[in-house]
């Protein structure tokens, strides 16, 4: 407290110690009650949090199966690697195709024949370029006419439709200009002319000296033969929809040892099979979490936080019922999860018959899609049910809100209790202080009485 507290001056008693002990005795039961309530609430919040986390993982698992796209995706596999890569969308038709890469698309590349000193200025002039039927001009200034400056001017020229330039240095102080097309394919071949004004460092070696060139790489289209019958040409190495719904990227020419690559298009069964196993694992995590949170140990007589909790029992019973009942709209032989090899165990978890699952995935893939992704499918029913537990107005969400409100109420009660304890301590201190004053007065009176008796004449003594 703010006021100065002194020991009892009248009684000599340690008043502050008495006050502290009395206040501590008043505080202890209430603090214990607060601590117990807070612990209980935190335990429940943690338990419901664990349950919601497991349900969230379960929801993500069945959402992968509830998406119609999951059963419409296609896989693209290749018999050989390195020659071509492939991907397929849902419009691709299942089948196999023989692919032979004949040529790869290449970008046109030219090396100017004339090499010059790196710092030599060639003077002013003009380049005239044509690429894919588009013409543009690049003016070179006299004071910016070294090869490096010329390359920079070409690269930054307004209207440049696809020519890049760079400089190759020989390490001996001389450089040469190299130009290449930004895009591959024959249609993007570069043609150019150059005229100079012979106003550079050497009048005999002006900008016009850059007119001669050597073709380092010819502009070339990609060529692909499909099934030995259809030849596809492309200006790029990416070829789309030559086979419906398939994108191919050519990487390397086929050779004598490996004259072709077989492309196989099919349903993406491996991903669905993986997602089904993930569904089983996620469900078992939910059941394991619920079993742990609702357990009771008869030997130790210890109950888990949600032992006897009606919400947990309601949740698990609803999920188990949905997983066991047939699905409206599903088609034989896949009308329930049991038909996929998913069956219940005694502890409430489920197990998967891998062999039966693989058989059904291979033979009845589209029907598995109806089981999960239809309007009445497993995923939709589970999603609606879980929404009633973990949605904005869900049971678990409301329980969390209620527990958090209880925690706020305890915080308010604690704050009020602290005010009460300050007042209580003040009152107790005043009571002990009053007692001290009273004792002091009594001591003073006692001292006076004793003194009076001591000073009284001795009436019983005889005179000498």
C-alpha cells in the first residue's frame, strides 16, 4: 500500500506481519479458485483446439477428393527421358502416341566479321533491321560508336522488334559484335544493312565496316513427327494442342539408339490413390485425437479433458455414419467407401485394403469420382457436417467463444477482487492500529496505577 506502515508502538506487536498474514489468509482461497478455473478453461480450450486442428486436416484431405477436377486431371508419362516433356489438361484423350523430335527451334545468331579495337569509335550511321516482317532503324551517334555503345544503342532502340546485340572480347584489346534474335524460329530470322558516315576515329574504318557477317546459328523451326505420320513444325520448342489438351516441350533430338519416345495419356490415378490414402490417415488422426481427449484410465482413475463430452461423441458418431452409408447418386460397384476397401476397426479408426483400392482405381476410376464429388457425395456431406462443428456458427466455435468469455469474466473478477483486497487490507490495518492504540492506553493506565501504588505511604509500619 502507499501509506507508511509502522510496527505497533503501543503494544510492540508486529502489526504489519499480522496484517500480511490475515490478508494472505483471505486471498489464498480465492486465488486458488481463480487458478483452478483458469486451468480448467485452458485445458478445454487446448482440447477443442486439438480437435479443430485434426478436423481441419481431415477437411483438407477430403476436399482434394471432392473437387471434380481431381477426377478429370490427366497424367502424361514418357517412355524415355530427356527428349521431350509433356503435360496434359482434362480435355486430353487417353491413349499413347509415338513422338520423334527431328529438329529443335533455334534463334538466329550472326557474328559481324570485322573486329575493331574495344575503345575505337566507328562514327555515326544507321542500321536497318527486319525481323518477322517488321522493320526498324537504329541511329548511331558519333560520340557513342564503340562496339559496346553500338550494342547498347541497338538493345535500347525504340521499336526494336526482337534483336539483341552483345560484344565478344578477345582478351587482346579487340572486340567483335554479335547479334541474335530474341525469339526462335525461321520467321524470326534477322536481316540488316548498315551505312556509315566515316566520321569515326579512323576514316577508313567506319560504321559501314560492320555490314559483313557470318551466320553462327541459322534460324530454325522445331520439327516433331507424331506416330510416324504427322509432321508438326513450330517456331518454338513448346508445342500446344498438336495432340488435343497436351503441351509438349522439345528438349533433344531423337537418335539411332532411341528413335522415338512413347507418350501415354491417362487419368491421374496415382494422385487420386494418394489422396484416398491421405483421407484415411486424416480421418484416423481425428479419431485418435478424439479417443485421446475422451479417454478414462480406470487404474489411475484419471479422465481426459473431454471425457463424457457430448460434442465429441456426437462428432464421431456422425462421421462414422456418413462413412458407412451408401451415397445417393453413386454407381455400382462403387456405392460406399467399403467398396474401395475402407472398413472400420474396433477403436473407431478405419483401415484401407490397398489391393482392392488399386483394383477399383484401375477399373472404376470415374465412379470413384461420383462417390466423392457429386452433390450428394461423401465430400459434400462431410463438408456440410463439419461446418456445423467448426464453421462460424459451429458447435466447437461457440464453445471456444463461451470459454473465452468465461476467461474474460475471470479477469474482471480478479480485477474486482484486487480492489476488494486493497480495501480489506486497509480495514484490517486500521483495526490492528486501533487495537495498538487501545493497548498503549491500557499500558499507560496500568503504569499509572502501579506508580500510584508504589508511591503510597506504608500505613502498616511503626515509627522509630
